[in-house]
């Protein structure tokens, strides 16, 4: 195994409250593995150990990863972590697997603030690189969702109820062809049935044709058309896939482990997917079809051209676990009459981690485990990619390519490792952000310290500078927020952050031009840095998995031209169609210390909002209208009771709708929505009342990919449900406006666990 591991995310949750943390992947400078042991005397040496149980008595295997420093990624229940030099909050991550499709994961947080190891030597200052010439400006990519055509009714485990589910199809071969039948792109759908297309010129006449097949042996010329007219768009396109020629048996169903979870897992860093596979067997055990994968939810559709009547068996393989069952139906098999198999529950239970511990060289306990809260609605929702990933599917390779397009790295290798990455100090100097802001007029810079309690629960130390009319930059350094709401805890948490303790990552945002992109006009860009100032490829904003740049940003900032993954081809335009977020004091908590109180920072927050507005280029965008509404009286103090005219009007038909806006949407939702609406023209909740989002908000719909996808940030989801659950009257208003009870999400329409 590699000794220089790809780190996984972390988030610390305690006392029933979520302490969301930015955790990042730091590939530059990653060295070899440590050979240290617990007896080594260096203060940076930490011994990690994990205890796990497996109800089936399977042999367990271990994989270790860290967010910074070096670790021996060995297949053992204990290992040694060499922490990085300098202060910071760092995370270790272990995956325990049983070799039969079951796995468990745990995280552990250790701060190096008090250890005083030697800091990493500073790199020589370097200017930003010249980005490659843009070759695809104005072109769009696309995101396809491959689904079996028709309606699919699944029978539940107990056999008494049925429900409709869309049937996502993994491993579908897709080609994009033009009017001359030239293939412009080919690829395969992933475990979610999704496929991200590269940027393609928008057709000037007609549209592209999509050809799809599940039969890899089929000659390309025989691939059937699955969509006769396709125009590239950032919005996902649903592509129905019909059975191929000669197919008469369509066998579908659901397979899972003993606890209801899906077999296997997907590693977002490597893209490696392990899922159950299925194939049809003759009664003598010989294969009648090739093996096909189940999708990420455990659903499958096996299609075959077989004898119209006959007896067959279905073989299921889940890594090292194999099970074979008889088909209940023996024909005649007809393509128009799919055969459903009863749910298959494999005889394996995933391992359970019972303890994770870190010790220093002298045996003292360091840090603490990252544990799940008790009673949190967000914790009960499955899927690490549920939050902050509905729009982005980026990888190390695409993250590095994005930075290359911005001139932040000189190049990328095949694994996405950056060459000559700039440091945070390099980036700060380029934009003249503090401490390099000498000579910048006071009217063109601002800074503020606060906790964004309602969406990420991070202490944010924000600074911004306008170097010129077309160069505006913001930098926010993030530290863990408080567990509770008490003012004393808020004060101490902000004070610790101001001392530089437990810093996890800094996020930079700039509004500048890139030659050849966006017609030469400035646009919004993103970059992340670690505690030591190194460039980072990914972040975890809510403890639900590592999300790569820039897709993690467009989840909230919008991305009108980002269709799921940044192109890895050299020359891709870095224009994402994103926006800055307004600074909403109604979302924040402030220290009571002089100079840090809300009243003391009102002028700074007003200045920050006007800098955001300067990047909009128009007074008639959702972002600009919201900021103008906050300061309509000419004051520098934000009107936190502001309600847009559309909601005031809606309150005439739904009494209390204006209150719902002030206390829920205004506190938790609006900044993302106005940024997203400014970028894409969609989801403008300040001008239109939310409608048609029932599955997104409450789940229970047939399309599992969208169920409970909003709110798309974990802390926001918890805060919204806490507020509505604490006030029955407000909850009733919410149900009238949204059409469902957000605090009681409907389960999967057939299988409640997946």
C-alpha cells in the first residue's frame, strides 16, 4: 500500500451539535511513509489504533489516510502518524473492511498547536503561472443520468408493499455523435447511472445524438439511439435506455447486505467503485450472460437474449461473497414483461468500529474521535455525497486542471498531483491581501471575524481587497465553531481562532479576468489552502465526505457552466458561472469583546457586501437586490427583518409566510439561493415562492438521486429542522409553503435503508 495516502475528510460532532470542519487534501510535498513507532521521542509522532468487531467472524482489513503529514498506510489495526510541522487541526481516517462488501469508517482529530514541531520550511516566493490559452470559452459540458426506460415497481422486503423507483443504470456505454455521425465523446455511466460530458460547442443547427448500449460486444455501428436530439446544458439530462435488439428477458431487483446497506463502496479520491455484480447461469452453473453491476442503491437490471422458456439461476457476487438463487419464473420471457426477483439480502453484516484512539510518544491521549451526534436528522440520512455534491462530481484530476486553468499550478500529472503549486502567501501578495495591503485605500478593503452558525458553524476570519475595478479578492480562514450557543463559548471560540489555533483551511475567492475566458471580463474563481499555506485540492464542509474543487463551491455559489466536473483537457475555460455570497449577519454569531461585537463590525460587513455587489455588474440580480434591500434606509447596519416583496404578497394567501422567510429562509437559505439564482436564473426564492421541490425537500419520490437533496448543507438541514420542530405554528406555515413537512423526511419509497 502507498505510504503517501490520499486524505479523507473530517468533521467533529459533539453534544448533539454539528461542528462542521473544513478538511483538505494536500498533495504537494507529500513524502514517503513513516517508519516510526510509539516509542519514538519526536513530539510529532502519534500512534493511532482502532478496535472493530465483525459479527460474521470475517478477517478485517484496514486502510489509513490523513489530511496532512505522513502515515504508514498498512493493513493493521494500529499505525503511526507523523504530524506536519507548525500549528493546525488535522484528521486521521480509517476504513475497516471485511472483504465481503462490508466496510466501516471512522475519523480522529488531533491539533498540532501545542506540540511545537518544527514548521515546514517556507518555499521561495513565486508569481502565479501563466494559464494555458483558453480553447473552449462559451462551450458547455453536460451531465447525463442514464435510466432504464419505463416505470419500475419494486416489492419491499416483507413482500407486502410495492413502490416506484427510477432504475439508474451503471456501466452504460454512451457516445455523443454529430450530424455527420462523427463521435465527439464516448464514456460509461458510473454507479449512480451518471456520466459527465466534456465541453462541446453548442450546435448551431440541430443537436447531437446520443447512442447507448449495455452490450460491450456490440459493434459501434449498431449502438441504438437513446436520445435523438441533445443540446449540451449544465442541467442534468435524463436519458432513457431501452432494451437492445433481441432482448427478451429483463430481470430486475434489489440486493443488499444483512443490515440493508449496499454492497461495497466508492472512493471519491480514486474513483474506485466496488459494488455487487450479477450474472445469469444455466442450471448446470455455466454462464448465460456476462456479469453486470448493481447501481449504488443496490438496484439492478439484467437483460439477456435467452430461450423463451427455460430454467436459470441468478448469481450475485459481493467482493468475496457469492450467493446463487433460482429464478421463480420459467418463461415465456418477454421484453415488455420484466421479471422481478425478490429482494436479495446477502448473509453478511458490515464490521462495526468500537473505538479509535490516538496516543503521543509518552502514552498520553491526543485529540478525540470524530463522532456522530445523537438525534441529528442529517446523521440519519445515508450517502456521503448527499451534501454539497448534488451538482459537483470533481476528482483530484479535475481539481488540479481547474487550478492549472487559473495559473495556480504549472501542470498536473495523471493522478492529479500539481506541479509548482503557488502558496497562500503567493496568492495574497498577488492580490495585495493582508499583510500585503500597504497602499490600498481604506475604502477598498475590509475585514470581519464571526461564526456562520446557521450553515457551516465555522469561525471565519474574513478579509477582502479591491485592487482595481476588475480585481477583487476575498480570503477567509476557518476554525471550528462552538458546540453550543452560549455567549461565553462563542467568545472563547473566536478568541482561539484569532490566536491562530486549530486552523483547518483558508478559502480564497477572486473576481478577476483570465485572457480568452468569459469574453475577457472578470468572473468568480475559488482556491483553498491548508494551515501551512499549501494549495489544497478538496475540502469537507460538513463531515460527509471529501468534495473536490471546484464542484464543492458551485453547490452553493452556483455554476451555470459547470456540469458536474471541470474538464481535464488543457485549455479549458475556468469560467464557472458562479457568484459571491452576500454577508448575512442574521446567519452569524459575534464575540462580545470590544471591536468584535456585531455593532462594531457593521461598517465592515456593509463594506464587504458592497464589494460583493461590485462583482455582480448589475443592480438587477438576486444578489444585488438582496443587498440593496438590507440597506434600503441608507444605514450601514443590515436590516435583518427585511422580507422581499414577493413574500410579503404571499403572506396575504398564506398567513405567516413572511415570518417563515425571516426566521427560516432568511436565517439559513437565502444567501446560497440568491447566489445560485444570480448564476443560473433558477431557484430565485426572493422573487418566487418555492414550489415543485417536494422530493428535494422531503424525499419519498421515485428518483432516489434527488430525494432529500435540500438543504444541501448538513448544518443548514439541522438548523432548519431544529427551528421548525421547536415551533409548531412555524412548522405548519412551512408545510403550507413547501407542501411537505421538512422535519419528517419520507423514507425511500421501497427500502428504508440504502
